[in-house]
C-alpha cells in the first residue's frame, strides 16, 4: 500500500517579524514496518541553518533557524 501525503503550513504577518528556531516533525518514520520513498521540503524564507536530529523515540526531526525579518513563513512538505 502506498500513500502520498502533502502538508502545508502558511503564516502571514502584518509586519516583519523575527522567527524563533522551529522544530519540524513532518518526516514520516522509515523502519521495518514502512519505508519512506521520497521526502521533499520547501521553506520560505530560506532558513539560515537546517539541522537533522533524531528525538528520543527515534523520529527524524528538523530544527531550522532564520536570520532575517519576514512577513511570511511557508512550509510545504511532500
């Protein structure tokens, strides 16, 4: 059985804001019970840094940092 999942998050602000670091838990787990075949992540504005981390439950997470004020945050995961 195959699934195609898309997740979009859009934030719009009425003035420029400085974004705090974000922890994204959007990547499906790939283990003996299921296999992740493809994962694409688009973020606007472009993060300064993206760090791949594994939490205590073995889930893959992304921590992202920003360095510029912005009026929107768009996260699109396919």
